[in-house]
């Protein structure tokens, strides 16, 4: 006990000695214990320490300097940043530091000055704290300008400086310029970023900004003055093309000027942003908006604030200057349209407990503020002060572990180690790599019950980045943030435009004339449409009845051959037909048969085809009737006209137009000698075109089914027409109980002969029948040439039905004098292929025939019985060739060998001709006559076509072998000339298309004066080649002048084939060298 008492006495003595010593070194301090007995405005300096008796137990001394505003002289922001309402937060943080043993064995001494955000004062006190007071760390100053000055000094002395408050300017976000600052508050730019987040969340891209840049005694903090500079940089940071339409400083505006500014914005924007330092400015701003007519759901107001009070307490719409204007309720009502971007609001219970503790701490060590109120409103920035001091302790703890005691005054190291995250008195504290706090903002507004509500939390990911996180606290914005606006989000650009001119008129108002017109039309339609429909249906029925009457022929309309007089015209017509085909005895043989009858319909001869179906006329289906109507109206040049159907109670008779020359089989039988190449090719084309019309017609069933040469008739113009098409239901019914005639089966495809279910017919079966008919036309003999072969019809049908390899088919023996395309027999053989799928379609046949017979114009006119008028062609190219020494070659061959030789040779030539646009005029013995440029003109191409054909002849003759004389090489000579000529058809019995004129004679002279294996051309042909086709690489050689019969001397040329041009040029160059040597 004695020892303890002795220690206490010694401590008291030491304390007394220290107090006395402090009186000696600081005679201005009247209170030795630092307890203030007068307002701090009269005490510029106060020093407080721990009890002297405890100093001996501390190893580390840290002196803290504080620069803080004075509540009594700072103005409107004194309650936010003033000494009375904030300083106690430092000792609250110190209690936590001691409790967590962050800085054990450390004594803190505090020195403070009232800098009041004055730049010069702050600079002076900062220098005094560093040089005179020897502080280790400075808390403050607070305003941006003061921090800039103090921060530069801190950098020079490398002294740590702790910044707190409500907000600072973004220029302090520069850790190179201010490396010793630890800033526990957001910058103005972070507040701008929060505003951008709100814009992007709701799709707003146009706004105006109004602010009051008050300074000096009103509000030295001047946040809005700094913020407005950052507002201008929004377009550079936002990806949403946010546009500032209008910015105005209303600091010095009268109320009337403020209303004028609102009216200006009213017609230009719907989003209005404001920033104000004091509540009167806030109230006047919203009051001017209300009285300018902006209190509608179309407008939204946003205030930027950092006081962490939302609408305030009391709210700013309540006038507090003692003057009542009766407009508080009006301002409150428009505040329903106001959103506030504010610092993070603290929980009420937490804030109340912290506030009470701050006020109590102001009456304790080290401040001993006996005049400070215990019931005042503590600043919302006080937690920031506590957090920055706690962050300093954390940083110093880390730094001491790194470098030891040297860390105490190493400001750069302490700033670097301050970065990180902890839970502070103001919530979650996150300091970035520059030692600046990344703030959290709240979006505050009124809910549907007119209560202040936090609608969203906005966090900043980086201090200098536009990457923010907008986290809504509502599930549905229509019932949350816009619940007070009937659930509708306001637009930055209204649908109707700012003045309403873009808004469409009410639909009915704008389109009432159309409504009236539509109404009238509907009335008319409802009245007329039923009548139109009824009339259309009735008219359609009448038309069907009328058309049905056309094909329904009764017995009174047909006149049978009963008396000679009654059939006089018919017999006369038959006689004309017979005179052109056969003898008088043949005419007497013509009469009705089991299948065909001849009669008169409306005084015109017709042919009746007999059918025996097993149904009555009343059982004819609707589809069949539609087919008969279609057939009755069908008019095709290669389909015989169907006139109708007659029923005589026993059988049906289909009535068809009568053609004077009879059926194709009759023409072949009695007039084969009159069929040359032109007529044959045109006949085949006619059959193909008629069959194509049937195969492409849905109404006709797309097949014939019973095509034979007896189903094809020839009119007086040698035009072929297919008949007995359609009528499938009648044909099938007739076939069920009767056998098809033997003659008909000769045209039937093998698969139809084998399968009776196909007896009705198929498209591929028609193609087979077409091939048999073509064989009749080409050979000019009846089907299968029954007259000249030993087999009977039954034997032929048996062999076809049984099948063989190769299949049994008619023998295509072609008269050598008959000029037809050599590819035609191959096409016929393809058409009667054993497998149906291997037979070409009618479209393929049509295209093949088109390529085989290009001179369709002449043949068509000839088959129509029309004269082909001679026509002058201004320029054609004519070709002649003959076989050299053909007489000698023929003398060494039998007549049959000569025929085979010429057939092989000209088959090869025909194939080459088919590859070019060339018309073969004729072959006479071993001579060949061709022309290009007629009957269809082809510009100047006729020269190139003939020359390329001549090259092909020379190439083919080099590899051609005489079958009976393999060692004999054949050579030809060629002559070509270009000029005008006349072409036309000569003859009636055997008409031929001939070419006349001097051009023909001169081309013949070119051939006769040519040499074996050479192409002799005239000067005119050479001119075409050299001038018009010079780019084609043709090479000619002048032969000099020769004497031409009927013309006299003329220069001619040799046309050099492509495979001889190289050797020709080499020889010409060699001759040129020889001339030079001579």
C-alpha cells in the first residue's frame, strides 16, 4: 500500500511540473488543462494531451493537427463541417483504434485551428502546423481550394493529410500531384457519374442544368460552382449521347427571372437538373417550376446534393425565415416530381446513437467544449471524419510493419497503404488506388404515399470511370419510383414534341373523311355485294349451261351419209383429199369403220370417234364435264378441234374437226414420196408441240394415253394435229370390257403391254408412242414396216412385251438422199428406251428438236402451204467444199461402198454443222453447200461461224478413215465468199430452199480454184476477218491475183488454220531473213 501511495504522489508532482512548464513556454494559453471557458472563435490555438502521469508509459508520440471551420463564422454550411458538430467524431474513432489495438503504446496530441475554408488562412495554418507545431498528420482542410494549397505543402514535406467532409472537386483526383492525401469523400465527378447512371437507366438524353454558385459567407463550400464544370464533360464520358441543351447560373436572378428561365426550358426539355447550396434556393427553384406550369407527369426534376438528408429535416419546402407566403403546400406538391441524387443516407437509429456520442465527446478530452450543445443536430459528415482517422490508423499500422517508425511522417507511404475496404461509421468504406473514397449515392424520391423513399443505390466502381452500378430497390418501376406518377416513366423527348406540334391528332379527328368514305363504301358493299355474288353465281351457272350445250351434241345436229345428195359437199371434199393422195380407187374405199364414222355437223364435215363406256350421260362426273368444256374451247395449232360428244343410246361418239389430207398413217401410205427433209422435220416438230400442250395441261390429265399415227391428222397446209386427247374416263371405261385393237398396240409402250392397269396411259407411254410415230415419219413407212417384214402384229407385240437385250424396236433405215439432222435418230431411240425413267420428257425433246432444226421459219411457212417469198440478204457467208479426186476413189469402190463412205463422211460433217449457226443448203454427190446469215440474220457473225466450221472440217478429215480403204487419206478443198444474196423456196411437189446470186457463184469459184487441205477465201471475207474479227486471232495469207470466170482478175487469200499458224509464222520469218541476206 505504501508503494502504491508513493507512486501516486510522484505522478501528481510530475503533472504539476509539466503544467508549470507549459505556462512558461505558452503564456497565451490561460487554461492549463485545455478546458475552454469561452467560444473557440476567441481561442486560436488549443493543445490537449494525455495526463502527464501517463506519459512515461508511451513509447510513440503522434501529434495531430486539425484544420476545421468555426460553427459561429462559417455560414450556411457550419452545421455540416463545423467544429462543434464534428470534432467529437475523432475521439470516437480513437476509442475504436485503442479497442482494436491498432497502434499500441502510442500517445496522441491534438492541435487545431479554425481555417474556415479560406485559402490563404488554410495555407498559413498548414505551414504553421508543419513548421512550428511539428505535427505528424493533418486532418483537413475541407474546401477544394484550401485542400489544393495544403496538399501541395503536404507533398513538399511528405506529410500525411486526411481529407473528409461532404464533397470535393474532381481536380484533387490526381495522386501524382497530391501523393500524400487520403480522401474519405467523393469528388464532384463521382456525383456527375451517378447522374449519368440515372439518365442511362431511364433512357434520358436531353436535359437542362440550373445552379446557384453561392460563395463567401452564404456557403464557402461552393459545391455547385465546382460541379457545373464537370457537367460540361458528360458528353465525353457517356455512351448514350446525353446532350446538355441549356445551362444557367441563377445565383443573381430575381424570382421573375427564374420563372422566365423555367418557361424557356418548358418548351425545350422535360428533364431539369439543379444544384443549390441553401434551402431557399431549392425552394425558389421548385416554386418557379410549379408556377410556370411544369407540375405535370411529363416533367422530372433532379437535384444533386451531398448533405445525406434527402429533402431535409425540416424539408426545404417549408419556409424558415419567419415569412409566410402560403406556398409551402404548392412546393411540396411539385416535389412529388423531384428526385434527389444524394450521399448515402444513414439508418436513423444508427445516426441518432452516433450523433449523441459525438456531442458528448465534445465535452470530454481533448476538446472540453463547455459551450457546445448536447441537443444540436450533428453533421452528416461527422461519420466521414471518424472514418478518415480510422483509415489513417489502419494505414499507419501497415506502414509501421513495413518500415518501422519512419512511417509516421511518410505521407506517400501512408496514402498508398490506405487503399482497401473496411466497415466504417458511415457504412462500407472503399478507398481506391489513389487513396480516394469511392462513394455510394442514393436516389431519393417520393413514393405513392408521399413519403421520402430511397429508390436506388448507385455505386462507383472507379473514381475516374463512368462504370457505375445502378441497383434499384424496387421490383417494378411503374409501382415503385413512378408509382406517384400513375406508373408512367417521363420521357426526355415527348411523343408530341415540346410544343405539342408533333403529336398526332386524335385518330378520328384526323381521318374522319376516310371514316365517312369507308362507311359509305361499306354500306354500298353490304347492299351491292350480295347482289353481285348472286348475279355472278347465276351468270356462272348460265355460262356453264351454255358451254355444256356446246359440247353436248344431239342426234338432230349430226347428218349421216344416207343419200348421195345429202353428202355432196362431203364427198366433194373427200375427193379433193383423195386426189392429192392416191388414185380414184382409193377414194371409193373410204367409209365408216367400227371405230370411226364420217358425218356432217352444221354443214361441215366432221369425224366421229366411237366409244363404248358403261355409264349413261347422267353419270358423267362434274370433273369430266369441266374437262369437256375446256376441250370445247381449246384452240391449239397442233391439237385437232374437239367439237363435242354425242350419245346415241348405245355408245358415245366424240366429234372432231375433219382434215382434208387424212391421218398421218394415210399420208405416209399414199404420199411418202412427197415428204422431204423439210416436211419431215416440221411434222415431227408439230407432233412434239401438240404432245407438249397435252402434257402441260392439267385439264387434259397431262397425258394422251392412246397416241398413234391414226390419232394424228394432216390439214391441207401440211400441219399435223393430234386428236382423241382427253376423255379419259370414257376411254378407261371402254377398255375394261374390250380388247385394244392390234394396230393400236403397236404404239403401246412395253410396260403398258405388260400391265393392263396402265392401259389408260402415262406420260412416258406417250413418249414411246411419239418415238414409233417419228420412226414412221423418218422412214416414210408404216409402223414397224409391216409390209416389208415377216413378223405379224401378234409376233411384234409378243417380242416387245417379253423384252430383250437390246430391246426389239422398228428398224430405222433412212434414205441416204433424205436430208435430216444426224442427231434425230438418236433422239428417237432415247424415246423408245425399255425403261420408262430413261425416256426424256417432252420439254427435253422440244429443246433437242429446236437445236436440231434452227431454220424453223422456212419449214413452218412451207408446211402451212404458204409461199416463202424470195428475200434479199445484204451480207451472208457462203461455203463450198468437195472431196479431192472423188472420181478416182469412186472407181475403186462399189456403189454400196460409195454410199457408205458418203454417209459416214457427211454424218461427221453434219455433227460439226450442228455446233454452229450454219444452214446446210444441199449436198450434191461429194459436194457440200452451206450458208450462214440466213434465213435468220445474225449480224456479222456469219463470217466467224463459217470459218470456224471450216476449221472443224479440216480437223475431222485428218482422222477420218475410209472403211473399205483404210490406207486411203481423204482430202477436201474449201472456198468461202461473203456478200449479198437472195434466198427462197423453189418448187411445189418437192420444195427446196435455195440461195441465188453472184455471191454463190463466186464462192463456188473459190472452191474450184482452191487446193487440197486449204481454205480459199475472197478479199471481202478477208476484210471482215481483219477489220471486224481482228481480235479473234485469224491469220490470212495473200494468194495474189487469180482469174475468176465472169469476174476477171481478183486478189484472194488463204485462211490459215489455228494449228498451222505457228509453223506459218516461223516460215515467214525465215523467208524474211533470206531476203535480207540477198
